[in-house]
C-alpha cells in the first residue's frame, strides 16, 4: 500500500448539547490512523495494539534521534504491522514477527517485555521493545562512529545488514550492496531509503481526536482507538479483535479465506465493541438497526456517535453499519482487505444503498 503525504483538510469543533462532546477531525490522504489515547501527539497511522509499545520504546531511549514515527516507519517496512504467521511476517532468511528478528539477533535482544512469561518475536510488546532497544544501541554506535550521513540512516542499515556492514563501508552500504538479480537497488540501500522517506507519514496527531464525556463520546473514542486494525469477517466482539471465518461468500481475498487468519473486526463487531458494555448492542448490522430503529435520525441531524446503515432493500437486507464521526465523515470497518478507517459518508459505501441512521 502506498501512503500519501498527510494533508490537513479540516479542523472542526462540534459540541453536542447535553453531553459536552467535542470532536476534532484532522483528515489526511490516508485514513489509517488512531486516536491519541496514550497521551502522545506525534504518531498516526499505527494500529492500536502497537501504539503503547512504540511510545514506551521511544521513551526508553536517550537518543533524540529516536522518535515514535521512526520506529513506526521501520515496523511498516518490516511487516506492515503484521502478526500473522505467514509470508507477511516471515522472511525467506528466517526473520520472524512484526519487527523481523532472526534467531541470532533475537537471542541477544529478545526480552519478555509484556510480562506474559514467554519471550516471543510474535508478541507485539516483546518485538517492539526489543526493536527499540536494538535501534537505540545502533543510534549510539552511529553517533560515536563519526561516519558521514544521518545517524538514523546508519542505524537502520545496521539493523538490516548488521553493524559490520556499516563499518565495512564507513556508512550506509552502497546501492549495489546485497542487490539481487533484476533489482536496481540493494536490499539495505532500499530499506534505508524507504524508511527515511516514510517517517513523515507517521508523524503528527491522530486522525480522530475525541474529548468530552457521555455514551457517544466514549463509543467514538473506543472505536477510534482501533483505527488501523484489519477487517476480519466474523471477527471481533465486545472483548476486542479476534480471528474471523469465511462463509462461502464473505471473508475471502484473492480467492483465499483471509478472515480465518486475520485478527480484527467486521463492521458490526466494531460497533458492538464501541458501545459495550454501556449499551449492549446485538452482533450483526441488521439486528443493531432493529434494536435502535425507534430512535431514527434524519441525515441532516446526524451527531457523532450515531449509527448509519446501508441496505440492498429494506431493513432485512442491511449489510453494513458505520459510526458517524462528525463533519460528514464516518468511522467504519469497510471490507476484507481494508482496515478500520475514517471516510466521507458520501463515498464510504454505495450512495444508493444508504438506508438511514439511528441513535443508540
């Protein structure tokens, strides 16, 4: 997936009488960001499960060159934040997990940072904190080396090729180093270039910032903190994301059952999760409409936290639900292959299928 440079399009304050809810929307060209629920203001575009660990890893490093966006860009390049035990997070060189550690490096740097009694490259906490510790050490080596170039680039080269390669070339290895047949750039050169360019895409405030109190504020905030989490048909529930399943029609991507190996939410489980346990909505979109249809809301009267529904014909054919986020935008889990994201109401789903809105 190509990430576009973030462009702030709107800053909108919306106050809801009676609940004191203020919503600020910072809309960029890629809607894969999360709310700043961890007190940070410098990270966007990261799944909620990774955010606290990235902030913790950054705080543990004394070097100012280390930033949350730097770590996030590296994780994106390594695995696209994947924790699936397939080719997305297992390399042909034996590197594994979201931070792509090989056996030898993991034996040195791996720790049980999440305190669950095991040291695993697949545990997000262990992987990200170990990544941060290694990168912090490499930044120290880079700054002490006197080699020309950005210490961040030198550290990245050390992570990819080993610090010995950086010492060999007294800098980032040249473009021909580790180049495979048919490629124009060597692996390490491309690795450094891509990550350094990617940092800016993870910098800045969260896409959807919610403050205030009340049922609507809490639900929208809870859902926004899951932005970036993958869509998984049949996955998710009140307790959070989970593996989904395929039913013969839904859950497939490129002819394979994606849902059964993807931890995430579908559209209605995200809504159920957002409002639970204050409002215990049923599991599927049609049932959620039935539960709340007595509080119908006209389209020109929408408020953040309202539920919007799409149908192929009548209440019995409702196939999608989203949460209104204010300023003409919705927060939702669109479909297999996508993630929870913020989109304009007018283009989130087919316009002719819009069925109506309710207020839980």
